[in-house]
C-alpha cells in the first residue's frame, strides 16, 4: 500500500510550520536562516509529490531550479551575515535594531 | 512496506526539523538540518525522484550545511536562547497556526484530490526524459539560472571585499 498524496502534503505543511516556528522563536540570525532553508525544502517536497502523482516531469524540473536558486541564495545570505557580524560583532536579531529608530 | 517506510521517514524528518528549531547550540542545529535533509532525500527516492534526491544530498547536505557549519565556527557564536515571544510574535503565531490548520482541514476534509494512486510508471526516474525537458522546454530558465549563479558569485565576492576596505585605514 502506497501513501496517499494527502500524506505527503500534510508532511510538507508540518515541516513548513516547524520552519516558520523557528523563524518566529529563534533570535540567532544563522538559526533563522537554517529554518528558512527548512521551509524551502518543505515546499519542494510538496512539488515533487504533486509531480509524481500527476505523472509529469514539470514539478521535478521546477524543484531543480529551486535547488539552484537556494544554493545561490545561501551563498549571498551567509556573505551578508558575515559582513553584518564584522560591522556589529553580533548576529542576535534583538541587537540588530539600527533600522528600528 | 512502502507505508511503513514513509511513516518512519516522515517521523524522522519531523523530529530532526524540531531539533533544528529547539537545539541551543547552532552546530547541533546544523547537524539536525543535515539529518532532516537526508530524510527528505529518502522521501524523494520514495517518490521516484532519484536525480533530485541525489542533487539534494550533493548540494544541500554537501555544500549548504558545510557552509553553515563553516560560518558558525568562523563567527564562534553562542546559539542564543529562544526568547520569550512578545505581543506581536504571539499574534503572528496564532494567525499562522490558524491559517495552517484551516488549510490542512480544507485539504483533509473538504478537498477532493483525484487519483490518489501515483500516475505514470516511475516517470521521474527517466534521466533522459528529464534532461530532454531541461534542454528543450526549459532552456531559457536554465540559461537565466546560470546567469543568476554568476551574479550571486560576483555579489559574494563584492560583499566580502567591500567590508574589508573600511578596516584598512584603521
């Protein structure tokens, strides 16, 4: 017996929710970034499941592009975080409030 | 059997995802992310997307998590305690949870997804078909993606250069 499409979609939603919880709760920029990656991967899981159950290639190709963009995004984001750390000596979001006032 | 593998993999993935969120040490979080990605790659294999599982392991587990670990160790940071959520955070969390529960409810109860059995005989496994799609229908996105990677590379170089310059006069 194979799992249904709904099972994959619910797992994807749960993973997305866990990532979102991390973004809301954590205060460390790097951990927040990891949780963002988690949300991205949860979305790709839903796409692959749709593609498989629809019998087409398009979702898989789309996930290929998402993975490529995610790799570029991680490189740029981590470079920004390192630059931020060099300028402010911290990566805790509650101390990075220059734009607030 | 397949159901059992799915249940095991999904529980493993969810536990590791919670580990990313809840672990106090950022290095432990990155390790949990690695395991979580391995679980998702297993789910991809179960969905017959073998190439994507391979790429996920190669790009995410190999490169991205290694980069995360490298930065965590470079910055030598503490994980930071999960702070008490304040007013706006609680409201946002409640709204997000309500939206998610509504969506899952719509999907599970009212949504009627046709053809719950997987269609196509392991379409995703055909590498030839996959690359044919990539280089015919999706040729323009492939080229745009290559350009994007070039821009990202240049951006990272510029970012790490610019921040070094103001420190020189000191």
